[in-house]
């Protein structure tokens, strides 16, 4: 089963600029070895097992929590049995339709 998790983790009470804390969360994701992508609003992580992906998300939250008194997290999960490379295939399907 392919599992895509999109999440955003925000330190609260750390001031207006949070890039340093968020970078620590992204570092955890990139070090995990799972397929991932980060954009201006979310980080997406893809794996075969929900527990495995959520463990990475948990570690990312903990990395931010080590730098902030309070942390806000938004999570969206897409489980799709049999899907391959959801990080790219979902976007490719949209682009294909736009190019028709």
C-alpha cells in the first residue's frame, strides 16, 4: 500500500521567522530515506506503511518541539493500495489532463 502524508509543523512562541526550526523537521524527513518533497506550505512523505511514515512525522514534530515551547501540526493522509510513486504519479495525472 502506498501512503502519502502531507504535514506542516509550526513552532509557536518562537517569533515570526520559523525557518530554522522548520528546517530541522525537514532534515528529519530527508534523513529518513523515505520519498519526500517540501514546498512553501507542506512536506509530503511517502512510504509503504502508515506506521513507518507517521514515525517520521513524529520525529519531525519532536525536532521542532526541541526548539519551541508549543508546536502546531496539520496532517493529511492518503492511503492508496497498489499505487506506485504517488509523489510523482498524482501530479503527472493532473499535468497529462491539462496538456490534452
